[in-house]
C-alpha cells in the first residue's frame, strides 16, 4: 500500500475525496427535499380533512401560521359583484383561468376566495370566458387557507392577474387584504343549499414524494466510486509490473527519477 503515497496516487486520493464530499452534499440536498415533502404530507394529513376553524386562528398578517397550511376554515359573507381572473393556470393538463371571488365579511374585511377553474375561451386566450356571476346574498364558504404566491410583475388587463400575489390583488381591489387567501371546497347559501359555481374544482394538492429519497441514496453510494478508481489504477499498475516478458520482448525503458537542485547540492 506504500504505492498509494506516491505523488500521482496521492493526487488521485485527493480528487476522490473532493468527489466524495460533493456526492455527500448532493445526497444531503436531495434528502432535505425528501424530508420537506414528507413534512408537507404530514401537514396535509393533519389539516386537509380536519374540522373547520376560524380564519383568524390559522392566519395572521404575516401569512399562514406555522403548521396551518391547508387548514380548513369556514367563512361567512357576501361576494362582491366582480371576479378576478388568474391567467395561464393548468388543470389536468389544460390551461385556463382560476376564478377569484371577493368575499366581504360583516366586519368589512375582504377575503380572496379561489372558487374554481374555467377553460380558456374558444375565441382566444386573451378573451375572458363566460363565468356565472357570484351568488347573491350571504354565503358560507368552506375551504382551505393558502399562502399567497410570488408576483410575476406582469401588466395585464383590468380584473386579471398573473398569479395569486398579495400586492397584485391589492392593486386590483384597492384595499388591504389579510395574510392568506382561501381555496374553496364548497359554498352554501343562506338556506343551507350548496351553490353550483359553474366552475371546475381545482386539482387536489400534490402528495408525491418524487425521486429525492432514491437520488440521495444513489449519491451516497457514489461516494466510493472515486476511491474505487484509484485502487483499480494501483492494482493495474502493479499487475503490469509483475507480468513476465514474452520471448524476445524488450524490457520497458525506465526513465530516471528527476533530481531536484536541492538534491544535487547533497552530492
């Protein structure tokens, strides 16, 4: 094993160590993504079908409170007359609009409710599709709290936004909004009858864990690959030195070792 201490193989060991460290870090990164999705699913399992709570129990001005994502809430109020349309939203592989209602509570607070999805107009994506008006009178909305999205900074026609971003929505409605919006599950009128919004329900939340766990394990197993190449290289070098020469085969010419000028001073 003393051969491993030769400069060539020491360099190989150094590169193998750097490679192993990089593989370890990549494995840790993939594992953290796996853990984040596992934690997301645990939150979904806890909140998605739980009994509804008051909006203010799970939302403050800073957003959805920790551990309260997808908490079910119940709201009561009256819808404003107009919808807000969120462009370029996919649903089962088809693009269209998500339709946002503006629910005015008795306190005067305005809460954004994502009521569902509608396909693009057959005329063009620039033409708003026909959507039934929000129900009149007081309604009760059951849904899930969701954090706002990132603003895409796009200028769109009046009543349209590119994402469900708080500053964009506040610019449309002209007033402050609470720290989260609500994704509607169902709504009922004052008589307790379910309201047909005429919209397609949104896709259920993503629960897939993805390939991150497998990728993490693969990266960690790959850590030994660099060292394996070094060992194979040393073994090959030893084997070539020990192979007997064939008849008439000249001995390999060995280059003299380089002598540094400090070594020359010793003579």
